[in-house]
C-alpha cells in the first residue's frame, strides 16, 4: 500500500483513511476516475468472517440497490451476503477473489477488492458513508462487540495450547507446519511465560518467520509463517 496513504489503526485493525466506509465498518468504497467506485471488505469483516473459503459475485451488468447483495462469502464459521454500500450497476467483478478467496483476508484493501460499481445516486447515498477518522468510535465499538483480533498476516491455522510447556508446543507447531503449504500462517496461543524467548529461538533455528506477536493478559499470541 502506498506510504502516502494514512492508515488509521484501531486495536491492530487497519482502516486506510483515503477510503469511505459503510455504517457497520464492514465495507469500504473508493472513488475512481470516470465516476466508478471500487468496493471491498474491511479487516473488520475479514476477522469476523474468518478464513474465506468461497466467494460468489454478481455478474457484470447487474443492477444493485444499496443494502442488497453484491455476492456471497463463505468460511468455516460464516455464510452471508456482501451488502452493497451504494446503488449501482456492476462494472467489474474481481475474478481473482473467486479463484483465491483468501485474498479477501490477506489483502482486503488491494488485490482483494470485490467489485467496481457505476453509482446510480452517489450524491444522495454519500451520507451513508464515512471517513475512517469520523467513524473511529463506531469501528472501535464493533471490534469490541465481536472480539476481533487483527494481525499482520491472516492465519490459515489455529493452535490453542493452554497449560502446555513451550517445548511441547513447538513440537506440535513443527508437526503442523510439516503438513502445511509454504506460505501458510499459523496463529498460536499459549500461556507459557517463556514462550516469546523460545519462539524467537525456534524461528531462528527453523527459518520460519515470526510475523507478529502480542501479549494479552497471561496469553501470548504468535503469528508464524511457513517459509520452506
């Protein structure tokens, strides 16, 4: 993402401020030259939905009313419509997210855009959209309501290892990565107080990447990417 874009970060979730957002903070809108708009999902909706496994989009030429569906998303814990923040005619649908649905999680503001729309009544419907700074309180409340956690990379796998010594946890992590694909990301949660030191040592030894980590109370969250 170009560095000239200011990115508002709320509880580790990013919201670029050059975009506009719907009232729930789920969908973003970007005005393009020529009058079209690009539409996509936010890191907030990405985290709520979980790892997207399927995306079906309305075809080019479809007329969509504001609030009606631009398509459908599916994950292991979520099936639902993509509500259009504006009324318009679908000018383009992103076939890449149909082929690789996790783009919606990995790059929701860039390659993971959903559709381009020719707005029918942008002037009247602009009132339903806000800049990130103006919607900051709403976004913060939504993140808290849904207990959202955003990380620098979206996980493909989850490991919850509470009450287990870190040495045993790292053995299990190695076993999981042995069957995972290169580039897969694991979210590991542990309560071992030595875990950060041990994780840094383990990543140095194995060559896998520690992408992100944080401590929340007694729990440590690690985001690890398989590198080979």
